[in-house]
C-alpha cells in the first residue's frame, strides 16, 4: 500500500466519522465541529489524489493543493458564519 | 510506512474523540489537536503550503473561534440542545456512515492508473509567471479567478455576520471589550509575541513567491496577532462603520478586480498578465489582498457588532 | 539517518498523543491547557524532525507557525476560562 | 567528520525525546496541577531544545540553523509566559497558605 492510498483510506474514515457526528449530536456547536471533520476528510482525499499526481519534479500535483488551500479558507469563513448564527440564536 | 500508519491511526483516534467527548470544550481542544496532526499529514503528503494553511487556520484561528463560542455557549448548552436520537436511529446513522466511508474507500482503491496530473503543464508554464512556488502560481495565475471569488466569499461571510447585529449596535464595536489583566501578565505576553508574530506573518507572505507560504498563510498569522492584541486588552476592536476599516476590507478585491479587468486591455483576457510584467502584477495584487484577508479573517472571529458606535 | 529521524518523529508524536489523555481526563481546566501546550511543543519538535527526515525545509516554517499559534491558542484557552470564572462570580 | 556529527545528532535527539517521554509521564502521573506544570516545562524547554540542538548538527547552512534556533527561542518565550498564565488559573483553587 502506498502513502497516498493509506491517507486516502484515512480520509474516507474521517468523512464517515464526521457524518456520524453531524447526524447524532444534539448540540449545534458539536455539529459544526463534525462538519469541519467532514471537510478535513475531503481535503485529505484531495491531498492523496495530489500526491498520486506527483510529476515534473513536484512532490504532488500543485493544482489540487491550491484548491485545498482555497477550500480551507472558505471552510473557515463558513464556520465563522455558522458560529455567529448560533450565538445569535441563543442569546 | 510504519510512521505513516501510526500517524493515520493517531489522527483517526483524535477524530473519534472529537466526536465522542462528552464536554464541548474538550471536543474543541480535541479539534485543535486534530488540526495540528493534520499539518503533519500535509507535510507527509508533500504539500507544505497546505500544511502552513492548516496549522494557521485549521488549528490556530478556528481553534480560537470555537473556544470562544464554546465558553459563551456553556451556560445555555442544555437548553440549546436539540433532541437526542434513540438507539435505533443511531444504529441506522452508523450504518449509513459506514456505507459512505466504504464507498469513498472503494473509490480511493480504484483510482485510475496512471494517476491523471496537471503537474507537467504547471511546470511548463511556471517560468512565464516569474514565480518559483507552483502552488502560488496556480493560485495567482492559472486559477486566479478562484482566488478572486474566494476573497469575495470571505467579504460576503463578513457581511452576513455583521447583519446579525442587534439594531442598537448597528455599525458598532464587535465583541466585548477586553481589559488588561490586573498583574499585566497577559498584556506582557501579547507585547512580546505580537511583534514577533507580525514579522513571521510578513516573512511567510514574502517567501510565498518562491517557497511554501503565501498571502493566505501570512494573512492568517497577521489576523491571529491582531486578535491576540485584542484579547490581551492592548487594543479595542474598531467600530465597523469606520471608513478606513471598510477601505481596508475592499482594497484587496478592488485591486484584484481592477488588474483583472486591465488584463482585457493589455493581454487580451480577464486576469491575463502580460508576460514581462506577470510577477510585478501578481505582487501588486498580493499585497493589498493580504491586508484585506487579514482584516476580514480577524473581523470574522470578532463576530457581529455588540456595542453601539457612539458609547 | 532519515530512518532514525522518522523513528524520533514517531516517538514524539506518540508521546504527544499519550499526553492527550490528560486533555481528556482533566480534571482542572489548567490540566487541559497543559496538554494543549505539550501538544504544541511536541508538534513543533515533530515537524522539525520531519523536515530533516524528508529533506523538506518548508516544514520548518510550519513549525515556526505552530510555535507561534500554540501560544495564541493557549492564551485563548486561558482567556476563555478567566471569563467563565468571572461569570460564575 | 559527518559520522561524528551524525552521532552527536542521534545523542541529542534521543535525549530530547527522553525529555518528551518524561514530560508526558509527568503530565499523566503527577498528583497535582502545579507539579504537572513542572513536568510540562521540562518537555517544553529541554525536550525541544535538545531536538533543535541535534538538528543543528545537520543544518544545511547558517540561515537554516538560525531559523531552528529562532523556533526554539520563540517556544521558550511563549512557554515561559503561558506557563505563568496557567499557574495563575490554578492558584485560586489551592488552599490559602
């Protein structure tokens, strides 16, 4: 098994775990946390795909890596908005 | 390989705990640990740029944001909880999630050989951008429109947060006023670390054109240092109706858009750079964009205005 | 030499992961922050070792950020506790 | 020469890892928060310090070496002050002497 496959499988489990937390947790903040776990899983999956695409002297395919950076920042913006909504809801 | 397996197991263990922990604060602490371990994973995945982003945003700033939220929600948490699922539904959810995970795992195992890659195209055109870091080149040249839209998305999220302000605090100061602690210890830590942090942030931004780093990572560190100074009571958050603040927030996207439109005139397309000036133009975009992102991220963490602008 | 560095990284990560048990058990909030602090330092050390093992100098910058933001998170943690204590009074 | 440097590296990194081990064991086994804090400080300062020392023997050049030292100094500064902050949150729960 290669490193890319290993971390890809790890990503699959992360998505499953996050989805489970999102469904079963009653507290909203825990659901936001679980949603972030799903996001991280998806990003790692991208990273594994990027690692498989290593070529031309690069350690990994830079295109998916750049997309993941964009994704992490957008996920943060979404989390901040969700947290603000949550705090407003229960003030 | 043994190292990778061990790391993956630890990452999954911390993830399980983040889901299973009884106390929310403990779960958030687990999430911060998770982000830190993920940074190690990104280094192993040969993506140091992503590792920097994950360490700065995923672990650092998100951790600060969620810790603050967990503390504020602690008192009302029991009432804030929705209904708890019965054991049958939980089992059904578990089965569903295992199916989803198995599906993704199957896709991972059945990925095409040889792997499709855009790396050779990036390598072939890297010289034309004048940049040495392929990831920055993708972000600022080949997929510049994604980056432009992302900066706009950040601004929209901030508008969404501001729109949650109560009427009396409209245009006012976000968050509670932090006062310097009595023995000045926190203020001392902040005075010591904030200047160093600002230097590190500028360093990470600056090396981004040739080495791992770049505007998002640098901006996140700058934002974290600003939040640090606010927490320690050295600064207050600015009222959000201040003209300079609004200007700071839009200057990045505005310059980005202006240079993008100028691309029609000088290079025949939106966000096209004339070859000789590509690096200069990319830097011209990056500096204001970094400032705007830093301000936006910091204000995203600060939350909606809570105190009226004049009092 | 790389193998040794990988082994050392693995050991430090394992230690840090063990320290997480303290984060889980508490009992005082201070104990949780301590575990977080150990995690930050251990993570920094692991990244430095990994940078050497993989000949990836970029990872040193990651360690630098981690050292900085670990302090930031610890302070946010302490700050959150201070405030909740004030609420109780 | 490089064999000697490698040996020194291995020695220092092993010692550093040992301090991380000691710090973790202390954090898990010591009975009260203040002694746990004491154990933590060892891992923070000496553990990372020895690891950095070990890596210095392998450093590619002066800038790389200075950066490693910078990381260590930053952790020292942050660790020392944050430890103070943690100790302050412990103090009120201790019986007044």
